């Protein structure tokens, strides 16, 4: 993985509690990621729809594993099971 482009891209909104939950887990796991802030208007979030098939955030794309997913609970479970140390928070 190159230093200039993290393998994980997080699509998120400013001040979104679900997005912040994912950010917290990424930080806890010490994972390098790229934040991509999306349009506040749901109908304008075409960039997210192109990658995840939905317009909802948060959404992540993990180039390490080829996984793309949305829904914060699913993302947190995925990050903890893929990158966690198995002890939980």
C-alpha cells in the first residue's frame, strides 16, 4: 500500500453521528483512511451511489479486501472483525 493513498475510503457527512462512530473505530484500530465528504442533500449523493449502490452514509470501500459496504453497525462489525485484535472495545 502506498503512503499517499490509504486503502480505506470513508464516505461521510459533517456532524453525522453514524459517520463519527465509524471514524472512532477506524481511529481505535489505528487504520489509515481517506475521508470523502459527500453532499448533504440525499438526492445529490451520486458518488456514494456509484460505489455502494445506495446514497446512505457512512459507506466504506476497503481496497485491502475488496469490500464495499454501508450502514454504520455493519461497518463497525466488519472493521472490528477484520482489523481488530479480537478483544472488543
